[in-house]
C-alpha cells in the first residue's frame, strides 16, 4: 500500500472512533428532536460528544455549536457575524484557509474586510495586528496553525491585543486541535473553529465554539437545533465519532506530537542534504507533523505525480485548492518567489507513519531530483 | 425491530440506516479502507475517494431520473432547501423579489422564506385545501410578474399527501418562474422522474431513505440552466455551489440507500401500503376518528389520525410502547398544535389530538396489531376520563357552549 503523508488534508478514522460510531449508526434509530425514547438516546449521544469536544479545547459544553464541518463553521462565523448590525468591519489574516477568505470576500458592501499581513516566517506579529485594526473594526480572525506551512500563531497575545481594541477574536483551530495544546479559555478567544476529520474523526462534523455574548446570526434556517444557530437534523453518528476522536486526541496528544516531531526532524535532516530544497518557515514554531518545502527549478505538479507513481501520497498545499495552478496564497503572503512556491510539497505526518516512510520519501525525492536534473543537463547539451 | 419495545413507527422523522448501507459506509473510513479527501488531486487516496463519490452521485441521479452532474451534495435537506431558496432569491433579485410557497411546507422552507422577508423579499404563503393539496388555480392566481420562485413540496412530512408537482411545474415553466420542490420525504416512496418533470430544483435527504444523517443533495437542473448563489464558500467544491470537504462515507451511504430504494421500492411499497391499510382498518370503526389529509393522494407509509376528545400529548404518554409523534420532529418540543393541520382548517382540538404513524422497512404485521390494540385501549381510557367526551355522549353540542373565562 502507498505511504500516506497527507494527514492535513484528511486523517483516516481511528479504529476506536469507528467502534464508537457503529452502535449509533446501526443499533440506534431516531431523530434527536423526537420526544420518544429513541429520540432521547440520540440527544444524550450528542450531549456526551459535546462534552468531549469542549474538553479537548478547554471550553464549556454549552459553547459548542456542531456544524457539518470546519468550512461551515468558518462560514457561520464570518457571515453570521457580518449579519449583525454591530459588525461593519473585520480583519482577517492573509494566510487563512479558503473557507475564511472566500466568505469574507463575498461580504460585499455590508462589511469591510482588512487583511492582516504575515512576516517571512508566516507569522502575524503584534505590531502588524495593531496596525491592521481600524477604529471601527469589531472582529479579528487569525488561525491557530496554518494548514500548509504548519506555522503556529501566538493566539493568546493576538487575542489580547484585539480585545484591548474592543474586538471579538476568532481562531480557526482546524489544524491545531489534536496536534498541539488548544485552549479556548486560556487563549481568551471568543470563537474557535474545529474539524473532526483532521483529528481521526469522520468527515461531516465540525464545531464553532463560541462565547455566548457573540452577536452571531444563523446561516441555516428551519429548526431550533444547536441553540437556533444551526438548523437541520444533527448528524449523530458523525458527532459521536467527533466526540470520541476528541477524547482520544486529548489522551494521545503528547505521544502523537513527540512521534510526529521525531519524523519531522528526520525528514528535515534529510532535506538539508539536498541543495535545491528550501523548507518554508523553518525558523517559526510549527505543527509537529507538518513540513512544507520547495524544490528550486522543479514543477510541483510533476514532483507530486512522480511521487504518487512511486507510492507516496503528498500534496502541494491545501486539498481545497488542489488542482489549481496558482502559487499558494500562503507562500505568496510570506514573500516566497512565485517559481519556488509553485514547486512546493507539503508533507503531513500522522500517528501511524514510521521512520521507514520518511526514508522512502527521501529516497524517492532524491531519485526524482537526480533523474530530472540529469535529463535537463542532457537536454541542454543536445541543444 | 418487532418484539422490541417501543415499536418504532416514526419513519417520517428518520429511518434506521439499512445494514447494507452501514456495512458499505464502514469501508470508507479507516486506514484499511478508502479514507482520502476526494478533493486531493495528487494521489490515489484522493482519486479513489472521488470515484466513490461519483459512483454514489450516479446512484442518486438514477433513482430520480436526473443526470449525475445535476446532483450537488449538501449536509442534508435543510441545507438543500436553504441553498435552493436563498441561492435563487439572491441570484435573481434583480428580476424580482416575490416568492410563492405553501403554509404546510417544512420549517426549512418556511423559516428560510421568513429570513428572506427580513432581507426585503415578499412571500405569499398559500392556504392548502382541506385535503392538504394545493389548488392549482389559486397557485396560478398568486403568481405575479415579479415572482422568481415557487417552492411547493412533493410529500408532506406530517400528513404524507403528494402534491401534483408535474402540474405545478407546467404552470411555473409557462410563466418562466423557477420551481423548487422539497422532496425530503419522497425518494423510495413516490416515483420521481426529473427527466419529465418541469422542476428546476429538488431537495433530498438520505436519513429518510435508510441512509445516514448528515448528508443530502440538491438537484440543480442543467437544461434549462438554473443559476444559484452559493451559500457556503471556501474551496469551490461541487462546482462552486457548495464548498466544504465531501464526507465520502456519508455520500457512499446515501448512494447505496438510493440504489436499494430504486431496486426495492415497488415491492416494499406494496407491503407497507398493506400494513397501513391494516392499521387504518383496525382503527376506523372507532367513534370520532379522522384521517388528516387526502387518503388516496398519499405515500403508503403515512397515516395521520385525529382522535377527537383526546389530548395528543396525553395520548403519546399513554402510548409509551410506541415511538410515534404528533407531527414533525423538528417542532415536537413545542406544545403548539401542528401548523400543518391548522392550515388544513382543522380546529385546535382536532389538531391537538393528532398522531402521525409512519410505517417503514422494518415494520411487521405484529407491530401493527400491537399498535391497534394499544391505541384503542388508550383512547378509550382517556375518553373515560374526559368530561368533554361525556358531554359529547350526552348529545351536547360543544361548539354552542360559552366557556366561562378564568
């Protein structure tokens, strides 16, 4: 079987998580809104998962609003806040996921959007944030960790600055939750996005964790589920799986991090021997499982295809923008030259990867670079 | 399901996942299965997941006579309704801001329309006939030059009546007005052929057809092409109409559920129809019981009955061994009488005394016989305690009484 090194795109469901989902899927019937016994059991299942998810991110269960995933949670936050009469201007970082950037771009006249720059390490500095907040800005959003580079932001400091300037603060923790310590309370944020399928839970579930004072409007209408903030019959099996995955992630967090860091160090050690390779944001604090690098003079798509042929699954960056030929907006914001950005490869490790996987990747990469360089030299010689 | 109590007769609220569906879903989750992100373009994990998604899309399209390219996946029928109605309203707002719907629609349609009213749109809420069906003449009268959308459901979730969506579609198409149908309750129960229907948008749900919760679809017609403003942004999945990582296992589950429905619906519906007849035949000789909605223009699995002089909530409590409801699950926490039955012209008392029985794949004759016996017993007992019932039996016309104010 091929080696899967694309865990930031999606993780396989943990075997224990599947075991938690099966009885909900197979043996339990009922709509959680129904008053009969079947319905009440479904309701209890949701509430248990709400506690598990809240516990992982150190929030109160009442603050967890389940959605169909991270994308919906981010859309709910951006559009649901912009719909409030109090919010006429927001500031978001330039390196956010598309599910933040695109709804923000769609806001139109009702709400102005300012984009917060990052430095060459991919970080929002306290100074840039101060500059980006205008007198009428009321909401700031900076992600906890980037999906491409893995760069971790200093959310607590940024939230404090935003708060001092009378702003609500949201952080998209889809990639951070389950990989590093995440604390809704400790960071002092007012809203946080999390996703199930990035932490060995099933796709189809996510959450927006909110401070109850947030002037948030619903996006989906047609039922009073989730405190009226998210209509629609709850996806109970996926929510149960999300809960189980959150509990496991909390328990295994440090083991997973140590293991991933071990693999990441081995990979970066190997990459350091390849002169044409540049690791992005190498000096910044990054997620333990993520390495994004460029190979000077190579086309990223070609590299990916060669690697796939050799049984290694990686990506150039976000799966949600995969298939596009534009250089990554994240790398662009960091000032990485377009050509180098187009050669980028993202490796994201998971708990089941081994050091042999790293070796296989390094060897394959070495071979591809060698072969293509040689044929390029030969081409040059014949011309 | 038989011999286990309570007996589940709430298939309109949600269905259990068919074992064949659940089994298939399980192979799209863990490391041993196809777990990739279908949006991943750079490796076989992503391609395999994408192939599974496309296979499911075909199965769904096949059941309803659509082209797979016309199927957009969502998180469920509620999202499909929101996307269809807001998507059309926002895209065509320069053409007009008037929408026509019916008072008996699901909350996902009605609440979405209310939201659009807050945004400056105008909505006409048609009254249905006492049968629950929309009068085509009245619908036609409600259409205006600035009407951009008609949203009338296929099968009602509370009373199970089937609207004439073919005729409604003709009317709308003649006037160049888009037509959306909430068909959450119909796949596998009432035949749908979108190739022939003049329907532009149709909402589907998986968990009403023995598929999983958390997944649905919106049919968006390609010829003539219907345009929508996306409601969820970020990645441009589903041809830009609905962003967000596709939940492969859920989509696979929905596809399998629709495939099974197509294969088995004819035989299954005959069996379920017979069970419903058995239930109604066992109850209809009771005094003062009424079927709500047209009995013939109705899906086989639903019957909604009012037991006059019995309070619905008390009846539900007395029937603890039956998992039934007084109406929609989505409004079941409220003690208000059903707005659907009120719209049919039922008075508060009758609306308050109604029970929806919905029969499905795992219901047995034994379940039905048990239900008949229990309902008869409970109704009799509650009526014995009811002063209103005594008065009725004494021949007093209750409508003529002027009640003292408290």
